[in-house]
């Protein structure tokens, strides 16, 4: 359903050319939960932006459901992002001075959903990530984990078919990280394709497939044998144990 | 996304930076207030002059020495080769039908003195028809008679300001008034005309034309005024006067009907009003540049916000309309406040200068300020809408 065909991304910095991605081929099936792993600067975020239609490759093509992305206009790309793709950014990227509820409503504003319907759906999405009691809070009145969950609520409020999460647990402590992974796994169980960018092996093992990337190239593509289920990790933590265990975030 | 939504976003953004929004608006407020105020003064003056020309009486034809078409207008730098004299006025009177009244006019400066009070004023002199032609109304006393015109008697009628200055709380009738060193008897006192610009009429004294000529030491007269018997005859009288004076003066005289005089003044004042509006418009333009400046700052400050909006699906025109509406809100709110302020200022100034806040000035100022918002808001908004989502998200 989502394919990168020989994509390269090259930045020109004065005299130097930075090759963030070199002829990457990747296809992601519908309903898959996939992690992209690699060291810092290996091109993970760049790849996520390309398959999330936020950016265009220097060469090669990104194909979404048979349609070539490079032929689409910026407005068409925006419409596809709005309807089909949910982003969870590493740095949250919430609108400051805007309540959690309004932040989650934002994609619906651009989808043309009317006011009351919008509030209803945004409220439901926040409930789903366990923030029903924080609707009116501003981002700076929320903890990092709560902000990340607002960002997830915003990503899923439009019922996208794919959720892309860049280092979703990067800024979080271990228990918040487990909560976030649990939400992502739940989404995946409901049939949503989930792509996680991480440099952490434990986070990656929550998914069913790991793509290793180094210096802009895919070096390994493996199926996860011992998959971690966040729901099981979380349970002992909520029943009293101090050590969540399993996920060393 | 609909317009209401864009408005909500724009207003929230403006509310988040209240002081900055207010200062930006101030530029537009001052510009619009200046337009309203200056145009109000222009229109007010125009109205008052129109009123006072009409107030002179009706069906009047004015005859001046000199050819205005060479020069531009009354007092517009024309050379007058030969002034009219009383003989010319008599000639017009004799040749015209008796139903039309002819008044030779003499104007000149004078110094008035009563006891130790003195003041400078203007003499307006005419003949026994002056009262009917100019529809004078007397507070007390009477106008000068034919016999007094023939005899060049030293009788004088005073305006209300002159009375207030020289005979405060006294009956001026029968009193002696020293006019430029000669003793005159006050025989009448005209009703106050009011009006701050043409208050001159209240500040004048009136006397027989012959007396004035002696006092000023001249046999010239300033102009001739003819009152046509009916409105229909005004043009005919104008043409008759022209043919009466042509043999003696050639082209060196000008006959204007009251309507023409009015038109002349209105043209001059209309131009003046537009010039004032133009000058004020420049300050409105400066206000617009202020809006553009602040919108550019706002766009670069909110680059990340724009990136976020684009990432979740905002299209080019969504971002564009958000910022244009923000700029237009600034300019329109500024415009409305400016109109209110300008109108209030005009009301206060009314004490000294005639002002009139016209619908067209308000409409023009409002339209212009909205246009300024659109014009100066479009470029920053365009810049914002073209931002690349990834670059915008990366922006620190
Ligand atoms: N706008 C840009 N201009 C120039 N070079 C860039 C730009 N964006 C990314 N790069 C380069 O592309 C390479 C890949 O960057 P990318 O952000 O994809 O790394 P990453 O794998 O996400 O790293 P991290 O784990 O630290 O987030 C890096 O070497 C980076 O310097
Ligand atoms: Mg990254």
C-alpha cells in the first residue's frame, strides 16, 4: 500500500552534498507495525517525512496506493496527509497557547468537520489516550508524556490509515513510554498501519518488523521474533511493582 | 475550512499579542481619523461658503472688472486694466428693465472708534437697493435711503459683532461712530448672520456707496450686483449686462451668475478637500506598511505553527486566508476606531471650524483601510502559505 522506490534525498550545503538517503526501497503493507532503526543521522526522520508526504525525494518515487506522490500538488499532498496520515513528532509539535482539545481538533478544522462534531471527535480521541480530564490544559500545563499523548490523539482523530511516530518515547520516562507504546499497539490492532522511528532496540521490538538503516541505506530488514506487548509490560507496573521491566527506555 | 474558522484563528492570534496588535492598529487609526477629520473640515467649509453665497439673496448676477478666464478666479492674479465707476453702474441700471435692481458695490478697510474703543473692519457699501438685493434683516433701525446715497450722508449700519465690540449692552441707534477719522451716525444694526468663517458679515459696516468713495478717496467701485426679478430671467440679464458693457470694456469684465460663482468656489474647495484627503491618505498608507511589517514578523515568528498546520493538512489557501484575515482585521478594526475618533474630533472642532462628516468620507475611509489590509497583508500571507512544511517544522 505504501512504497518507496529507489528514493534518494540529498541536501546541498554550499560545496558539500549531504546524502541523507541513498536509493532506498521499502514497501509497507497495510496493517503492519514497523520500526525504522538506526543511529543518529542515519536518515530515519528523512525517510519518515518522505513516506508521510511531508517532503519530496530528490530522486526515486513514493507511491501511495498506486499513486505517484511526485505528481501531486502541495494541496493534494496536504489533503492526503489530512485524511490518511497521522504524525506523532519527536518534539510533540503542539500549538502552544492552544488547549489540548483545540490541538486535537486542528486536523478536523482542515478536514472541514463542523464545530460540534469536531469537539465530539477530539474529545473521544483524548479519552482514548487517557486524557479526558485534561481537555482545557495548554501544552505547557501538561507533562511530556501527556503532551505526547495529545500528539497521538491529534494523529488518530481523523481515523487515518497510517500513523507515523518519530521517536515517540524519546523524551519520556519508562512508564510514560510504555503507555505510549501500548496506545500505538492498540491502534495497530484496529488495523492501522504504524511506523515507528527509533534508535532504541526495545522500542523497536514492539513492532512486527524492523528496518535497519545506516548512512542513508537499508542494511537489514528483519521480522521480530520475540515481540514485546506493552499491555503486558504495563500490567505489573499498574498493579504495584516499581519496575516496569522489559522496556528499558 | 470556512471563513468563520479563519476569523476565529486570526482573532485568537491577534488577541495573543494585544499590545502589538493595538500599536499596529494605531497607524491605521491615525490615518483614517486624519482622512475623516480633514475631509470633514473641507466639506464643512464648502457647505458654509455655499450657504453664505446662497444667503446673499437669490437670482443675483455679479459683474467684476477684468477677465477671469485669463486668470482663474476672483482674485486669481488677473490684471484689471480699468475699474468700474458709478457711471457704469448707472448705465447698466438705465439700459436694463426697471424690474431688475442694480447695486454698485464698494469694499474697503476702515478703522472704527467709539470713545476709547477701536477696531478694524471692512466697509461694504451699496445703494438704496442693497437691502432688497441682499435681503438684509435689521435687529433695529433701518438701511440707508436714496436721498442719503445721493447726498453721500455719513450714516452707517453696523454688523452684530461691531455692535458687541463698540456698543456693548447699549442701543447703538443714533450714536456717533468714528469711521477712519470721520464722524458717522449709526442708523441701523443688522441681525447676526452667524457662521464662523463668514462671520466677516457680522464684522462689517454698511454705508452708501457715495459716502464710501469719499471716505476711501476713490471713484472706483469694486463690482456691480444685479438682482434679476425672477429666476428665469437670470441668464437673460447676464447676457444683457454683457452687451451693455461690451462697447466700453471689450472683454475686460466678467459676469457671473450666482450659480457660476457657487460652482467656482465649489470647484476650488472640492479640489482642496481632495488634496486634504490625499495627504491624510498618505498616513493611512504608512499605517498599511506598519501592518505589512508586523505581519512579516508574525509569519516568521510563527513558522513552526505554520509547519504544524501544514503537516496536519492545511492547504495553501487555508494559511493564506488565515494571515490575510488577520491583516484585514487589524486594518478594519483600526478603520472603525479611526472613523469614530475622526468623527469625535470633527464634533469637537465644530466650535472653531465648520465640519461635516460625510457618508462618502466614511465609506471611502472604511473601504480604503480594508483595501490597505488586503494589499499589505497579501504578501506576508503569500510568504507564509508557500513555506515548505518540513523546513517550517525545523525552524527554531
Ligand atoms: N535540512 C537539512 N539540511 C541539510 N542536511 C540535512 C537536513 N535535514 C537532514 N539533514 C542531514 O540528513 C541526515 C539524516 O538526517 P535525519 O534527520 O534523517 O537523521 P535521523 O536518523 O533522524 O537522526 P536522529 O536519530 O538524530 O533524529 C543527517 O546527516 C542530517 O545532517
Ligand atoms: Mg530524527
